[in-house]
């Protein structure tokens, strides 16, 4: 993924009161000023749209916010992004808050340094953005956190410090909730869905270098009918995918397809009475590749259901699979270099071309072909 250039800021600071807003009836106007100080809460009312163009830099003073009740359109350019940062680059922070906004908002080609996004009942798309966080965050602090509405996030890069969370999505039902083609470096619980149902998709992301205890790649609770496909999970201290309950109810009809799980403590964990169908995945050098277990926090002992098909298990540090007594775990039509019970499984030499550099193509001599 391309990184955005950091531009030298030599522009005159403009007081935020000079911003121009536009009503839905007015033609959109480009903002001509280059740098703005947020020295009071900047409120975009329900009948207003704020357009932020390429090269704009918003600097958050103290704890002031951008509060959106109408529409926010950020349209940076690939080589000239919009920027958002606190005045205190070491300890400061900033927030963009969507409060039941009217209309759809979009953010494209923007760079956020210690600035987070929070939304309630917002229809929002985020594309080709960077998020950098070096502040200590609590468990439910997230770079982007959205309740209800809809969210589409694509082609973003997130750099974390192993605290807090990445994209935390709550309660989106029968509306899009997608995270696609993003890259997460050192971001605990990089993608977490809580109560997301029927239009959730997590596709073709790279999630790696999570060193926080209890820091997962993807974490689901109380979700239904979600697709996790084409992702790479690498060097994760806890779980690649944790599919559970945690007092939100079990997760059901979760489809985990064509992903790579490498160097994880656990690849896929199913708990809290949840149900997962895993197909076509590669598991490499995990301590345990797949596991069913009792829900840790709420002690839910309902049976879990995990079906693994057409998958490859290679060099598991401890074992390929593990299950608690009352769960159903089946592995079918798969290949492993260890003992693997189940129907139509193959035991033999896996032999990838270059797995440590994520080339998991099988060699011509592999027993798994």
C-alpha cells in the first residue's frame, strides 16, 4: 500500500470561525484556506454540508471536536491528502463525531494522527485513508467506532501501538458493514463486529504484528451471516479470528473462507455457542490452528459448531485442533503434516514454495495437491 507524503506546513493558520458551510440547495464550494485550528467545537448542523478538499489541515486544540449532524465530505487526493491532527502531537487527540447525521458522509484520501472517528446512526464511507495512533487507548476506544447506520471502509492503512481497537462496528443490521483491502499493523482487535447481522463482509485485509495480550485480528460477538474471506493474519499474540458471544449472544452462520493464518497463538477460535463454517483456509505455524472452547467472560457452555473443509494445516507448534467436550468440531477433505482425524483427510508433507514471505503456493511435490 502506498504511503501518503507528509507535506511541509508553511501556511497561515486561519481561525475556524471563517469556515464556510453550504446548504443542500447550494452548489458545493471548495474551501480555499489551508490550515484550520479547531479552537471551539465545530458543529455542522443537519441542513449543512462541510466540504474539506485536498491539502486542508485541521488542527485540534485541547479537547474540541468536529460534530457532524449534517454531512461531511472529505475529498483529499492520493498525493495531497487532507490532514487531521492535535496541536500536541505527543499527548493530544482529536475526534470527529457523527450525531445522528442527516444524509451520507464520505472520507477519502485523508491522514489522521491521533484523531478518531465516532458515529451514531451514520451512513459513512471511508476510502484510502491512513490512521496513526500512538496514544494509550482503553479496550473500547477505537480508531473508528460506529453504532448502527452503515459503514463501508476500503483501502485504508492503520498503524497502532497494541492498545485499544481498530474498527469497532456495533448493531448494523440489514445494512452494509464492510471492511475491505485494508492493512493493520500493531492494531489489537483490528476489526470487531458486535451485533452485526446479514450484510457484514471482511475481505482481503492484512492484519499483523499484534503483541497485546487478548489482542485479536478479528473479534465477533452476537453476529449473524458474516463473510470473512481472503484475509492474511500474521504474527498475532492471541487469536486470528475469535467468534463468540461475550453477553451479546452467539455468532451464527459465520463463513471464514480462503484466509491465511500464520504465527498466531490460535488461528480460529469458536466459543459461546457460536457456529462457523471454515473452507479453503491455510494454517501455518500457529500454536493451535482451530479450537472450540467455553466462553471465558460469560461462562457460556452452549455447544459450539465448527466445520473445517478443504484446508491445509502446516507446522502447528502444538496441534492442529482442539475442542471442549460438548462442541462439534469436524475437519473434512483437508491436509496436514500431523495426525488429522476426519473424513477424506490427507496426512503428508505440505511443502509451500515460500511461506515465510506469504507465498503459500504448494510445490509440485506436495502431498496436499
